[in-house]
C-alpha cells in the first residue's frame, strides 16, 4: 500500500524534516532502509508522508516538507502543524531539519553549511501556534534552536571533516517569491545572515510540544542585491546561482546521509537534558494543562 493512513502510531524518538532535494535521497534510499511509509490524520489535516527508516540499529522518521516528487509544495503552503503533530504522535522527541537558504552575509559561500543559532520571523499569513484561543504558549525563546542537538551536530560534522558556521541568524520570509534588494538590505541591518522560507513556524511548533529542534542549512545562493548577477530566464533562481555554485550545493546535499548517521548515533547516546522538554512546565505546575499533550491544543 502506498502511504496508508496509520491508526496506531509507532514510537520512534528521532525525526528528520527534509527540505528541497529530500525526495532524491528518499528515492535512492541513501538514508537507510525505508521499512514503512504512512500518513497520519491530525486535527490540523493530513500530514506529509512519514517514512520509517532503519539504518543498522538506528531507527528514525523522515518526512519531506516540500513533497515526495520534485518541489510540489512551496513553503507558505506546507501544513506545518499537521507535520509536527504527526511526529509528536509517533513518539519523536528530537527533530533535525535541513533547508537551503540564501546568503545575506557574504562571509558565507554557496555550498557552505551553517547551523542557525537564532531566527527573525518575517512571515505573514501562517498558522504559527497549536494554542489558538487557549491562553497558553508564552514560551521563552532565548535559544530557539535546541543547543544540545546543535552541539551534537557540530561534533558529528567536525568528526567527518565538514566545516560549518555555528552562529547564523536565519530570516524567515513568507514566500514563495524571492526577496527584493531593499528587503535584503533591511534584513542585513537587522543582523540577518541567511534568508529562507521554511523554519518558521516549524521550530516554534516543535517547542510548543516540547520537542527538541535544530536545523542544518546548506547555503544555496547569494540573496538579491548582495552580489551582482545577470538575469537568466528559465534557470533556477534566474541566474542567482552559477553552475559551479550549483555543483557545490549538490555536493553538500549528498553528504546529508553521512551527517545524519553520525548525528543520530551520537544523539542516541546523549541523555536529553536541555530545556526544550520543559517548555510547558509552568503551565503544568499551575494546573492549566495536564501531562496529556493532546489536551493542550486549540481549534484547528
């Protein structure tokens, strides 16, 4: 059966959300053995297909936020709430995502890796919370990305010899259009290093359900206005990415299975001691919610 709806979720603690290019890795099974694929019906609609992978003794769940074939769902229309809900329902406690943002800070180059450390939300029309009309959800964001996962990712990439930037501010725009030169100038003045369309509200929704979340970015192109590039109709980014840069980006994507394998192995040996798991603790202590996360949610 292709993508059957599951009634009884499995329990797997590790999850991956893949960005553009994820479908190629799925098709080639370079992320391990795909033992099962299913979707979940959630209060917020149907999730993206969830792939249950096994790589040796490691198990994890994987979904491709932009679709199973090519790029079929653009960022503003991804059902982020259904996807995060589905992973939580399947027992996921830690999520690693990947995405391919553009570059504002020209110290970075296409094909580089960055582990974003902070985020500025420039989205406009997305459902950003599970807690609509609920009176809860005042969650501190001093470290919006899980520092424990970030540390493990750093160590895993270092052991593989993959250089990367550890401090980067990710600007999340609404899309699907790309940004104007004036917008990029504004984002640079605001301290932005990278610009993309996918990490918000994904990381905030994960924190609401007390899931650890961190992201690995492979940098795709210089953002509009940072470097002068000739307009080339009919090409990806209309000429904002050279052929050499495209090859560097493809090489970076091809390394993700190795990066994930090392990261998951190290995470499986690391006790979960970060603050992400206690994001809703004060509401529990107050008696506003109980331990059943299903009862926390507001209307769809």
